[in-house]
C-alpha cells in the first residue's frame, strides 16, 4: 500500500471479506471522478479467498455530468461566432465522457475541422467530412480560434503554442486549464 499511495489518486486495503463489493465500487468511483486516474485496491489473500455474505452494492450506471460556468460558455460562443478559420482538437475526455455524438454535432453545426488525439481517436469515423488529421499542424498554425476539448496542452499540442489563434479549452479537470497557456475561454466540465 505504501508503494502505491504516491503513484495513484486513491489506495486502500479491503479490511473484511463482506466489504469487497463496497471497496470495488469505491475504487471505480475514485478512478472515474475527475481527474480520472489509476487507483489501487489491495485484497489480502486471507480476505480474497475467505467465505463471506456480502450483498451486491449498487454502482451508478453513469456518473453525474458537470456543467460549466455560463460566462465561459458565452465567451466561447462569441469567439466561435467571430471565427473565420476555427479548428477543434478533441482528446481522451471526449471518449471518457461519451461525447462523440456531441462532438460530431458541434463540428457539423459550425463546419469546423476536427483533429483527434489520445483516446479521442475514433470519435469521428475516418471518412467523416470534417475529420482532417493529416493537416493538423498547418491548421492549428493558421486557425484564428482553436477549441481544445478533453485534452491537456502538452507536448502533443506544443504546449498551446500554435500560431495566432485564440484558445477555448474544455476540460473536466480545472487544474488543466491555464497550464502552459491561459485560455481565452476556460470551460471546466463534461466534454459533452
């Protein structure tokens, strides 16, 4: 346990056989809560192989959605409405939030080219008319507004240093917003 605590967001040992289901449910909630990440649940051999009378623990079918600050949404709408050459980069948050359909509707409504990275790959089919992966570097350099959804501004996105474009950043983890570059509209919330 002491080895795992520093490298996980939650670590625990299940103390009783009758509490295994409860601890597994807690582990999943911890892992899937923003910011998502690894957890560690230790089941000692004497607990794991013992007989018990545990009852099933209900696990929520879908975690509750987080809604962003309406003022930041208004900023994003203003930026996108005025944009002549917008671009969207969508990442793993789109996959985790089950927001592929919303991403497609967003892109189609504004006729905005979409570039995918991380687990966001596959959120749009390869033959989608607005999926332009090979031209990503050039598009981000020329875009007047870049909307980054569900992915950090890390080395894959040159730490947010891509041309003259204004930045809209949507992420479920508020700590990612403003890291490496301050966004013109910083939206904390579910990618959908």
